[in-house]
């Protein structure tokens, strides 16, 4: 009956509007993407790790959450360029909390693309879609979408990655969440590029967390090339709110190659 269907719809909407505990940022995704991709036929093997020696003491809401001390997180990635404007990747996430044994934390699968050639318009625009299968959490499947905006100004480059995340198979009552990643870097030379990265989140869009319950970080970083096809990024991250870990150390290594003896293209971005 129409009335019955309307009642069900209202009940579902009411359930979605209920605020849920805040979800922390996904620290396996401490990476900012440019709007351009690396190129057709290019393979990438990448490892991104972060370490928290002395983290926050429990959650901002006062819940019984263990402190994030001696916490090592590592994401292993394989990326492949399908076309000059689209690449796909798969991730294996591992963690070692409190110096204990290494644990499986989940898997992720994503596609990323550019809408036009770099420099064709004043702002480069790209997209990013990811499906995450976390392990041993309230959610079994989460979807993420990022519009990507990039702009070069002389030797400076700016990349903006606003992120919208939605749990689709979950025991929690959570709605769309907003996070962000951004960076500014300066091309000092072909091998060394200093920059600053920013990460944070406000929680669910319908129930924004209080300012001190949000997590926000700033990372002074150094990007570099060790050899042709081999790149790194490293730097400390500093928490800006009570809910943030005081210091996070980040290290990323990336190796690019082609099969069949082809030359590795010189990447225009870091």
C-alpha cells in the first residue's frame, strides 16, 4: 500500500539520520593524487608505511578505545596503466598494533582517471573511485569517491583530493562521510621536491563532529628520485586537534617499470 511504503521510507531515512560514533581517518590512504595518471602500460609497485610511537589516549568521545601506541601501518599497492588517462590498482593493508604481530587489515580496489590532458585547461580535473573491504570492523564494504583538482603555477604544484565515503554493508548507522587530502610542492630539482601535505576529516556530513573530535594533520614532506623509476616520499605528520595523534612518521617507496624492455616514462608528477 502507498501508506505502508511511505512509512517504511520514513523509517529508513530516520535511521540514516541517527548520528553514529566518529570513524577515524583511513591511515592506509596517506597519499595525495594528481589529476593526471602515469601512462598506458606502466606498472607500479608501491609501499606506504606510517608509524605512531605514542598516539592519542583513547577516543575523543571518551570511549573505551586502546591508545594507538607503537602502531605500524603498511599498504602494499600494485598499479597498472590501462590507458594514458586511466589506471587501476589493488592494495593489501597490514598493521602491527602496540608492537604485536602483523595483522591483516583489509583490501582495497580502485580506478583513477584524468578527464583531459595535463595543461589543456587552467585546472586539471580527475576522478578516483575505490571499494574497500576492511577486516574485523563494523563495515564489510565501503565505497569512496574523490574528485581530483590539480594546478601548476611555475615550479609550484597544488593537488586537492576531497573525499566522500559511504559504508554500503555495515552494522553501523553511518551516512556519507567527508575527508580530505591535499598538498603543495615545489620542484626544487629533478631529484628533490619539498612539499606540505594535509589530511583530515569532519565525520558524517549529516552529523559533523565537534572541532576537537575531528582529526587533522599537516605533513612537511620530501619527495625524491633514487634512480630512474624508483621514487620515495618521507616526512613527519603533526596532529592539530585533541583527537589526532601527536606525531606520525610516514615513508613511501615506489618502483615504476614496463614489461618487454620498454623505457620507463619520466613522470611529470610526484
